[in-house]
């Protein structure tokens, strides 16, 4: 554990100064990160002989930033932005997605998912909001992969590190993609980079939401702001602290323990399907890289 003398007051950890210290540690060099991610998108898609990308554009900061980076990496004409509203989706989501499409000049498709998912909702009328949200997320990914085949492009994901660590995504829904350029950026860092590349400020500032039902917000579901979740996760993951150490620094005990449980309990969502090992070379365990083919 690092020395905390710079963030102690009279020998006692100062919660406000600790938060300021973590925020400073999480500050990125936007131009450096931008360059790395643009090259990442271009190189990884190129490895498969492709030069196009398909992105689900919700109008939120994550998908908007992803679209900006992909357009810079591949050229806007090679990025298909797909809007997939449900009947209860916020009109602002479509409007903000349109702002990105217009600003970048990328081709777009709008596919209404309501007639696709309603028959299943009618079949299971007792579906709660979470189940319905999962169905919508998976339907959207079906659409993206179908358009990927038609367009000849790779599906690029929009999940950030905070969401991935907390398991705050739908398995085989918004968690199904070929590339995750934002997957090592916490939500706060996504906002930093979004400002640097020119994502409209109204998109950056609006409350994050998956727009799965009326009034749904990410922070409302998580029970904590993204800024606070980022600080806690940074200390747990990057600083390798225990939950009790983080609590002693002045963070809410219930929140720290709940976030840590979320990280622990959703590990299965962050790995490929677990294969029972029976041979000397098992896919995903001993047989993982191109060099396994002799390249």
C-alpha cells in the first residue's frame, strides 16, 4: 500500500484530499490516449482483413466517443452508426445520436426494436424490467451482428472499464463485441477523452442511461455516482487495496463492499465460456494465440 502522508491531516486520512489525489491519478493525457485508441481500432480491424466498423449509437457518451474514434481511425464513410430505439426510449437519445451522425458524417441506420421484442414480452407478461432490458440489449446485438455481415464491418463495443468491472452489462447483449477500445478507461476518463475529441458537451453532461425503461439511469441502478465508483474501483484494482483499506480512507463501507461484491460475483461475465480441461492443449487456456498455429 502506498504512503498516504500526503493525504493525511494530523495523521488521519483526509477523505476529501484522498478523493482529489485519486482524481489526479486518474487524469489522462487525452492526445496520447486518443492516438493509441485510433491505432488500436485501425490495426485490430485490419488484422482480420476488414476496414469497416459497426457501432450501436445510443446517444450516450460512451457510444458517441467510440464513434468519434472509429471515424478517425477508419474514415467516417467506413463507420455505420446504428440507432435502435424502443417505444419508451427517450427522444433525447435519438437526437443526441443524430448530433454525432451529423457532426461526423457517418452513414447510419435506425432500426426500431419494438415489434421485435414485444412478442416475447407478451409471451411472458410477468417479465420484470431487468429481464426486459436484457432482451432489448440482446436484440440490439442481433441487429448489429446482422448489419455487420451485410456491411462487411466489425462490431465495435462501447463498454468502459467501470461497467466491465462491475458486470454492468448484458451478457451476449451490449457485452458482445469484437473490440472494446474504451474497455481500459474508467467512466471519468471516458468523459475526459470525449471532451478532447469534440463530443458535444450536452452528451457528456447528461445522466448516463442504458435507456431500457422510462426514468432508468445507470447511477440510479448502481446506487452510487460514477465518479465515486471510479475512485473506489481505482483503489481496489489499480492500487490493489482491500475493501477494508479503502473504507479506512473514508469511503462509505456499504458502498465499497457492494461494489467489491459486484466485481467478484460477475467474473464469469468477463471471460470466455469455461471449458472443462481434458487434453494438453485446451482452447482459451493453453491454445490462445496466433502463434499456436505456428505463426
